[in-house]
C-alpha cells in the first residue's frame, strides 16, 4: 500500500476531523457509570447487620488480617488459602507501594539488608506493561530494566539473561491474567520458570492478579497457583500476590488483597503494625453480603461483560474497517481485562497521539507502556475502551484512526 500517495487524502480527512471540535477521552481504563451502577446495592449495606461471622463488631478497631469470610471467598477465587491472604484497604496499588517501601526500609524475608542500603536496586519491567507499576519503583529510586512480554508471559530467556548480567535486580512486575495492556495470559510453564529463577534470595515477583475474573469470552483461564509453585521450587517467599475488587464493585471503595507465604504475611503484618489498627471491616462486610460467594462474583462479572464486550468488539470493528485496508497497525484482541494494544510503525506512535490530541481526542501517551515513559521503538499505543459510552468510543476510535493514518503517511513520505 502506497501510503505516501494517500497523504493529501489523509490530510483532508484530518482537517475535517479537527473542524468538528471533538472532546473525547480514551486515556484510562475506568469502569463506566453503567458498570458502577451494577454495585449500587452496596450503598445500603451492611445496615444493622454489622457483626461478622466470628461475632466481632466490624465498626470497631481490630482484625488487621481482614474479615475471614471475605478472605475465604477471594482465597477460593485466587487459589490462596485464607490464612495466607489478607483483606486490606481499597487500593492494591497502595499495598504494592507499601511492599516496596517496606522492603527499602526493613528488607524482606531472605534479604541480607534493607534494599535502601543497596547502592542500586533494579526491577524488571515486562513491556508493553502497566505504567503505574513502573512508576512505583521509579518514584522510590529504583532502576528499571525492560524485558519483552510475550503472549504467554515475560520472555524467560531475556529475564534469565538480565539476572545473570545484573546482580542488582530484586524483582519483576507481573500481571498474569489479561495483562495490562496486551491481554497476555501467562502460561504455567512461564510461571514455573519465574519461581525457579536463579536469582537473589530476596528477589520478589509482584504478581498483580488484577483481572482474574474479568472475562470477555466464555473461556476461563485457570488461575495459576503461583504460591504452591514457588514452594515446590524451593522459593516459597518469592511471590507476593495482589488483587482487588476495584473493577468488580467500586474503584473508590473496594477491597484490596495481599497474598503470600506464611513468612511474607507475617512480615507484612509486622511492618504495618504501627500503620493501622485494622482495615475498613464495614466495607469488607458489605462486600461479603453483596457478593455472597464465588457464584455471586461470577454473576456480577457476567453483567460487566455484557457492557464491556461490545466495546472491545467495536475497537476491532473500527480498526478492521479503517486501518486494515491500508495495511496499517496490528492490534491485540484480548479475551479479558480492560485494555488492548495497537502496534504502529516504528517512530509513529507519539506523532499519532499528538495529532489525535490536537483533534480533541485524548489517547494514553505514547511510551506509557514502557519504563520511564519511553518506548524505544515509538510504536506502542494503549487503547482503553471501557469508560466512554459506545457512541463516543466509536467517534474517538474513528478520529484516532484518521490521526494514525496521517502519521503513517507522513512517515512514508519521509521515506
């Protein structure tokens, strides 16, 4: 396809787009208002039924591990024994940040010294990946090193090579199910390889199972029992598991979870002993009353899917209609999660996002999928279709395609 010859046509389409004065935002993977409405019954709970199963008053201090009945419910979903799962505040990202901060201040089980006493601490970042993960370690002074993310998880050969070359590497970020932003699903073979790595004794796998139940098809990837795999490999303390109800119920008032080996759980409880006298157990109780059991979670997520799947289908439809005929871009078609990834030509992503912004369409900044916000190929663009109404989504996608086609034609003209 001779894109350079089509530059005048694409420029005219783009000029017409700008003249429309659009104001659309496709930047973040937030639930829509319709999705939030699915959990509005939480707002009237727990009512007068504020005593938990043990007979404790959830309005009061105490129970730093979180409500047992909620830990049993999500322990079953995540494949983690309730005794090894903590139900904490509303944000799993806060827990991840605190894990890293505690490791800096106190070290982790197996560490020779606190990480802050190391001259350099490096974390591996599978790319394309989640910008907020990378930002946590960057903000706390870590060096970030990218490794490729394949369809079945991080490129293990690249991970092994990095660890062999760099003894300062202390961990890796992972989103094992419907990885942000490609939708990759880790295989058990990759999981086994990760827990079996010849790495530092305090090497940690930050296993963020944020989308374990966020399916868009009838397929149900099995939840990998990563803690058992780590124990079998002789590295029981290597993995810390994170999850939350943020995209199940309310992002601003959900429940976040931390799972780990008995040693890691004890370590966390000791580190946060002076930070909290107990989480919001009223909120945890209302989640138990609302969700009830695993079947209740599955039923709620089916309602989410009914709202989300048409939006992901719309992305594929628009890209096939507008980009495919010109041989422009390739994109993932995830079976779950909240994002998909478009791969443009090298050196085009930033220009396409800038053109879209000038036309009133906000797209996640190019480079956000890589450490330090810098994609060396300038080719990866994260698409977040979940939040806007489908009519606005389609308008935004079509406008973005116009911007991308112009950017690709400009590159072709430059040779």
